[in-house]
């Protein structure tokens, strides 16, 4: 048995007529209630979140937010990591979640059988998987034990699309995994459209539940000067920043090139990158090659990103693929104007010229022009920041996201 899978657990109520009756009553009472008001808790439900690992990223932070909101609803929360616990595992455990790991990346073939043994002991009511790999490895074990399965797809990765269009094995795998889910949720309509188009699952199972953030955490912060001072950034400088894993798909190299283009026209501008990942060394080398190392700061992973958003004047996202990035919503909640590549579900969320500025992915000249447009126009900058903040508060709150998943949990339980 894999490490962590032999923990002694407290028995919880299994699904049965009484559970289904209670869930059905709650569904009737709360039908359609996704406007931001709290949904009555289904006390005693055991929700297990399935991930490949709890590494640093937006998906993993969504899981932690759902754990936190689940506690408020009276849920018992567990997390099953297929490959490794990841750097956020201790944070999840400190929040009260039970964290289990089934093995490592070389033992994925054993994940389903190990998950079956684990589920038999911890007895979940709902398995909530995140990304298709977790659904495939954990969903088979859950289905054998008649555990309700809710799945969330967080990104429309190019490998997914190429597999659907050309590779029979990959296409079969997606369809086989998709069939395991009782509800297949997508964080953006762009992803949901792809899933429906390629018939990954039956259309009736597909829904869109956009990411949400705890808007109360972001906004005015007293840490602006403190964070800048700790990084050696002058208090009166202008700072463009980004938050995210330093990974090739995030294309922070485009942002560094755009920043380099602005050196002559904006000599007081600094660049702040918050996050860590495999591309850090190459990005640092690029900053050196372009002569911008002196005014570029790599802050590494930070658990309290709200303090680092407060140190910025402008948020830029240069990814080549995204679903609905959490960092963009957090930037809005922090009152920052946003410039973003027009990829994935972002154009459906960011209204160009009103809640942000969009540019074509990979075009560092267009990115630098967009950043300069906002930096040089105070009234436009303020208007876009205010519109973005209003947007996230009205449509992308953590409360709204958690309410919609709570309704989905009850729906799959009632239908079981």
C-alpha cells in the first residue's frame, strides 16, 4: 500500500435512502440558488478531491478554496494525490483536510487498485476530480464502489485537441475517462464547447462552472511599500507584474521581452514575477540577455499573493493557453488593470477596452503597446481597473463557485 493510504479514518454515513431523501429536500429548497447567498450545508457529506499532485498552481488553489468553503458547509474533506503530495499538501492538512498519496509517477498503473482500497476505508460520498488524468485513475475505482463522481476540467490543453483530432488512442482515453463522470464541469465555456464538440461525454453531463476567488482577501493592502522594500523596488516606481507557475505554457518570456521594449520610454518601470517552476532559470537568463535584470524581480512562490498584487500597478498575463486563470480574477479583485493574451476562455471573460486589454498570444510588441497605453493614460487605467473589480465581485466570487459545486454534488447524489 502506498504511503499515507493506511491512515485510520472516522467512519461516515454511506449513501442510502435517508441520505438521498435529505439531499433531494435540499435540492428542492436551494434550486437555482447560485446568486451568492450561502447554500444550506449537507452536513456529514465526505467530499474527496482527486488531483495528480498538490503542486503550485491555480488548479490546486481552487481545490484549497473548495476545501475551505466545504468546511463552512459541514463537509468532511479529503484529497487524494496520485503522483506525489506536492508543496501545498501541508497547507491542505493544516486546513483540516486528510491528504493521501497513492504512490509516484512510475506507479500510475497501480493507482486505480490502490484508490479502490483507500475508498473502501474512507468511504467518500462524492469524488471530485480535477483534470482528466485524475478522473481516469480514480474514477474507475469510484465507479466500482458506486461513488458519485463530479469532474472539473481546468484547461483546454493543445495535447487534448491534437489527441481528439488525430490520435485514436488519445481520443479513446478521453471518451473512456469522460464516461466515468456523473457531472463533467468546465471552468470556461471555451472548454465546455470543445468537450461537447468532440462528444467527450454526453451533452447532458456537461456544465460550465467558472472559477471564483475570495474577493474579501484582495483589495486595499498595507503591504505595498513593505513588499516593494523587501524586493529592492523603489516606493515611487511603477510596477508591472504577473503571478503564476513559471512554465512554458505561461510564456513569461513574452512578458520579459515586452518589458525590455519599454526601457527607453518608461525608465521608471519595474517587472515583478511571482511564482516558481521549471522555466525560472531560463527566464532569468533571458532577462540578463535583454539587459533588464536590474529592474526585474523573481519573487518565487508566495502563499499570500494578495500582498504581491498590492505591490503592482498593472497585471499582465502572457499565457499561450488558459481556461479561466485564477490569477486574472485575483488581479481584478485587487483593483488592478489587466492586460492579457486572448486565449482559451479569457476573451469571454475580459471585455477588451472595458475590463481589460487583450493582445494576440506571443506578440510581445502588442503586449508592450497595451501596457504603455494603460500606463500613459491614468483615467483609462482607473476605469478598466474599476470595471474589472466590479466584474469579479458580481460574477466570480468564491461563494458563487462553491454554491454551484454544492448543487452539483447534491444532484449527482440524488440521481445515484
